[in-house]
C-alpha cells in the first residue's frame, strides 16, 4: 500500500509543475515587437529558408519586419499583411500553402492515403478473422489464483515462441 | 603524402568491396565455401582500410594542410583542436568518408559474430553491406573526394586535382575558410556521429532481411539475429535526433528544438518506420504473423535512410543542414531505384512463403494494438513524407506549366513553404493516439483478449490516472493541454502499475523483498521491462514537448541600461554590455542581465551575439536559466542596433522543457536494459528451442 | 515442457495454413508497383528540378515583365531588338553595393545609343529600403520589384547579385554570378555583344 501511495504522490508531483499561461497586455497605438513577431512567426522569407521570419537574423528579414511594423501601424489586419507579402513575394512567404489550385494536394493526399490504409487494414482484418480456426486458447483467463495471474501471464509470454 | 595514402586506401577499399560482392555471389552460386569465406574476409578488411583513410583526413585537418581543398574549406588557423577533428564531418566530402567508415565498422562487426547457425545468410549479408559501402565509395572517389589538392600552374591558375598535374606547383592558401559557425558547438561533436550510427546500423537488419528473402529461410530467424542490432540502431537514431534538437536549442537561437525543417524530417522518417518495425517484429516472433509487413518495414527504413541522405546531400533542399550543391543526386536516385525495386521484387517472389501462421482473433489483442500502432506510425510517415516532397513537386510542376501553356494556371511552379503549423496540426492527434495505445497495449494479451478482460485490468490504473488530471484542471489547465497531460499520466500509471503488479506477484509467491523482486522481475524479461522503461522515457519527453508546445510564452523589447522587460512572473533587467574581439576571429557582444522572479533576484544571464569575421556570419547564443520546472531563455537580438545605450532582447519562457532531455536519458537506460546481451540462460533456452524446432524448420 | 507443447501446436497451424498458400494477387502486385513507381517518379521530378541550375547562355531568355517603382511597365515590346542587361539585386545585399556604381556608369555610357537597356530587378526587398539604395547610388536605369519572385524564379537565380545579358535576338548571352569588380568587366561583355 505504501508504494502505491508513493506512486500517487509521484504522479501528482510530476504534474504539479505546470505554469499558468501569461496574461495579455492591452495593445497601444504603435505596434509592439510582440505584435510584429506574432505575425512574422507565420511567415518565411526566401533569404533564410526554413527559419521563421520572427527569428531570422538576416538584414532582409529585418527589413521585412520593418515592413510589417509599417503595415500594422497603418492599421492593416494580420490577414492584410499576409496578402501584401504574398502579392509582393509569392506564396512561399506563408508558413502554410494557401488553399488554392495545386496546393490542395498537400491537404488532401495525406488523409486520403491514411484512409486508404485504414480501409485496407479493415478488410485485411476481416479476412483474417473469417476462418476462426481452433486458435490456441491458452490465455490468461484460465488462471486460478488471482495472485499468480500476473506471473503466469509473464511466464507464458516468455514461453510463447521462444 | 597523407593525402595520397588516404586516397589509396579509399580506392583499395572500393576494389575490396567489389571483390567481396563478386566472391560472395560466386561462392554461393557455385557452392564454394572458400569463396564465401574470402568475401567475409574482404568485408572484415574494409574497416581497417577505411580507418587509414579517415585517419589521414583527420591528421590533415589537425595539421591544417591547406593544400588539401577539403581542409581549407572547413578549417582555419583560429579553430581549436577539437573543432579541427570534428571538421571531419563538417563538410560534404569528409562526412561521406565518416559515413562509409562507420558503415565499414558495422559491416566488420557483423562478420565477427558467430555464424554457425545461419551460415546461409552470410554471403548475402556480405553482398548487401558491401554494395551499400561500394555505392558510398563511388560517391567519395569520383565526385566528393576529400583528398583533392590545390595546384598552381605557371600562368597562376589554381587547379584542384588529386595528383600533381604536369607543370604545376603545390598551392597552399595562407588560411582556410573555417568551419561554418553553426557547426562550432560541442553538440556538433556528437549529434552527426550518432545520427550516422543510427543510419548505418539499420543496414544490418536490412541485409539480414534480404538474405532471408534470397535464401528462402523466411522464418523469424533473421529477426532474432538482428533484434539487438535494430535496438541499438534505433537508440543511436533517437539520440541523434534528440541531440540535434539540443543543438538547435542551444545554437540556432529560436527558442525551440525542433522546427520541422525538411532535413530534420528526413532523419525522422527512418525513425518512424524503425520504431514501427521494433514493435511489429514482436508480433512475428510471438504469433508468426505480419511477415510481409516486417520485411516491407525494414526495406522502407533502409531506403528512407538513403533517401534522407539523398535529400541532404544532393542540394534538393536548402536548409540549415544541407551541404552545398552537388552532382551526386542522380547517383543516389539510381541507387534508390535499384535497392527499392530489387528488395520489393524479392519480397513479392517470397510472398506465399511469408503467409502468416495465425489470425488476429480479437481487436483487443496485443497484436491488434501493435497493428494500430504501426498504422499510426505510417500515417505520420505519410504526412512527413508528403510535407517534405510536395514543395519540390509544386516547384517542378512549373515545367509542365511551361510545356503546356493551357495548364500554366494550375501548374504555376510556385515555390511554397510547408511549416511547423502544417505538421503540428496534422500529426498532433496521431501522437495522442500513440499515447493511448502505449497505455492500453501493455495490458492486453497475445492472441485472444476481449473488451471485458482488458477492461478488468484497465479500470484501476485509469482511475488513478485521473487524479493528477483533476489536480491540474484545478490549477487552471484545460483543453488540449489537459487531455495531453491526462494521456501522459494514463501511460505512466499503467506502466508503473505493470511494474508494481510484477513486483507484487513476486513478493507474494517467491517471498522476495521489493528490491530483489524488482531486480529479478526485470532480469526475467528484460525486453519487456526495458521496453516499459523506454515508454516511461518517451512519456517524460512528451511532458517536455507539451510544455514547450502549449505553454511557451515569449516577448521582445528594446530597453536602455537599467531598463526592465517583464514576462509572466519573470522580470529581466539590462545591466551592461561588453563588446570585444576574440583571438579566434569573432566579435562578441555580450550582455549582462539580471533575472528576477516575483521580485526576487534569481541569477545573471549572458546572452551574446558572435560575429565571425571570416564567414561574415552571426550567431545568437542564448542565456538560459534551466530548472526542472522551466527554462528562461534570453536572446540578444542581433538585428536591432546593439549599443551600450540600449539593446533588444527576445525572451522565451519554456515550461517543462528539461523533461525532454531527462526523458531521453531514461530512454537510453531502457534500451540498455532491453538490448544488453543476455547471459547463459538465454542461450540455453534458445538451444532447447532449436532442438524442438529442428524437424519443423526443414521445409 | 510447456514450450514443446506450444511449438507442436504452432506447427499444426502452420501445416493447416500451408494448404491455402498462394502468391500475391495480380491486382495487388500492380497496385504495389504502381505506388513504388509513383514515389520514384516524385523523387525523379525533384531531381530534375534541382539539376537544372541557372538558365544558361545560349538558351532563349525567359519572358518577363518588369513593373518599375515608378509604375512603368517594361515588357517584350520595350525590350525588342535591344541588348538587355538584367541585374538582380537587393538593398540588404552587401556585395551588390560593390557593383552598383559601376552598373550606373555603364548605363550612362550606353543609354544615348539606345541599343542597350539596363534593368534592375529588386529581389525580396522592401520599397523604402530599395528607394534609399537607388538614391544612394543615384541609379537612373529602370528598376522595379521582382513581384512574387516571378522573374527570379524564371531565371532560377541562386542569390543576389546575379546579372543576365540578353542579346538582340532574345537569347541569353552571358551570366554573371556575384558582383562585378570593375567597370571594364561590364563594358567588355556589352561591347562584345554590340560587335557581333
């Protein structure tokens, strides 16, 4: 019993260490660095590929962030900023391809393939289960004393095909 | 001299590999054992030969012999000794040699095992391993030769060639270009070697699988032989990935460890199939099912290793990892086509012999859960593969648009980016599904298991797992985070419950004390409890990942000296800035800041910005305060003017992130428990098993 | 003992299954190979795309239209029968500054003849910084943003600065990767094209 109690305490201790998320502060007139970064986080500049714009250290990206600041100061919404950049620099600036034309493939192909896999697996399983032959019925259920059940299962697993 | 020696050793290794492949095939087809033995010796020889080659490069790097083009491109006089050595894998040419050297090490190690009981595999294992090695040697010798030297002709022209062209003199640059600053980090010493080790060690199970397919010895012998190899391969690959994350966290300065960068994913894909393989081979061992699937998985893992190397080496991708543009892409492609089609053709040929021996009797059986686990891993693989490949397809589709103007509106050839958002959204639920399976599967039984029997074992740990979930709910956590934490506690509860039950049973039936019982329990079935330990490691890592993914907060601000920036409970004060040049060719701007929490002084941090004069690159090195609870991670933002008057800081609060690193240590422990060679008892058991099996396996 | 029993059981099942052993069905084979070929095709396509490299001399230059910062459109009609010097640059690009003055001087040399047209495509840049840059080097030849990175993609540039020389027939004559170091380097190429 003692070690079970210990287990509780451990688990609780393990999960207690969770902070509460930070609070937002009201947006002042001029866009803050944080607001710019929030927009830039979802953008990529062609000069430093695969590094989000909010952390990319190149001069080109610095200018982009200045551009975002200017657009936001003019009262542009997040979406308008994205639209501006897509117009000027192409779709590649977005962290995710826009849902148009050929780009749909990126969103459609994985679910279709995965679904096909599930369907194939389902039929395969049904196929396998059909001839429920005299399957070896030597499972844990037949064990007598509850004390030994776990040990029995363990030994049985070790013995199975070894 | 050294360069000629190293180059000579490379060429000889290549010839030896070709000889080994030929001798093995000749020996096995003509039934001449001495030829097979000879091929085995050839494979053994590759390791010392490539050691000579790798050592020559290392010595050249240490001596800074800048006449050698590779040395000049990755080292410079200002680099310390350890970096000059690790520059062996800092550039394309050297790292290919390093790859081949590790591959040869594994190939040689395999030849040294005891082949008595599976001699028929030997020639084919030699063929597969040496062909792979020979392929890499072709790349090195003909395309990416690290021993190419610089020569100056009488007209002043600089020529690169291995041997001195007529009428030229050696040309020795005054200094080298130096290693990419990004790679000048202690993490770089260990991350690539581990990743490469993981890559090359997957060649071994693949070689045995192919040997099994060719010889027709398609029982699970090949799986038993390679079980430990696979586990070590998996461990190396896992650690390579984790250390890569650590390196990114410490060096790349974006407050994270994993950016879903195409090259990261290229290394991650073989890990996915490898992990699926580790689980599904157990079904074959215990139940004799899924033989096709296991073959397919190992073939896929091998080709994903090659594909990953192709992606990083051929210049197909541009990312922080990719090596410079290179001509070896088409060769990689040919190699992938050959290995994939030959292996799959062999698999189809043996299709009938690989039929399962039993059926799945229940959706609640262990094998069914393993099957679902495999399904999820494959789903994640599909997402990752398509995410990496689609931007290239999209760009290449412009060629169709150019050829057929009518279609140019659809096939625009636009470059696109597939960023973390895509992968996180698509794979998030799948990871949750894996956690559920990780929790339930250990309680299910092989063969038959019903919802009822499973439920009987499940209810107690499930209830226990809700307790911490309720506690954190009252702490204000809700939504996806709450679900994720509950899943974590669910898996933890069940795994610990399994240990607890086993220990309890031993204490009751054998009268051992708790520690002895625990020791004996784990010793009795190391694979099982090693596996559970790995699960616990993964769960701890999951805590770290949930922490940073869901609870990360950040802010950025420009402050004068004495100015303060607040983030949550934390407050930083900008105290001073030191700006100086170092003897190894850097300009360093190093800030001193004080960190307070709830008004209480915690520590001083020194985020800095290093500018490398040689390569004109900057590095932002964070100042980090780590604790078990969180990381407080401060960057001196380089792209705003830095002065002693004011500076810009970007601050991240990364809760629980250290659990990720801690979990990976547990993962190592677990793998050691599961994979450490067993002593006599196992051998005895195996012998007994063979005696019984002998008449049956004579098919 | 238990082990022996189990082994025998498995053997029994094995022989039972043996009777219905057969190969993979044809459609499954076709499907599997189709998938494999599809995947390989995808890889091949990537390879083709990367092996292309820059548009090389001798090839017909890609068609493009440059909208200048002033709003003027320069397309095929304006370029007809002229030698085109297309320079890719950016304000954040330090090496570009090395050649900026030389390019402007060269433009002033050839502008009166009307046979040569200099164009500047501003790659991944912001307009404010770009204007400052043009002002700093008092550049007068037509310059405009590379909208949607379309022009740079058509020429498959690898970075900035890169300069493409297109002859009067619309074929690419010369490609310069990286900055020009001297004025003579630029004029030599153009004079060569004017002579032929």
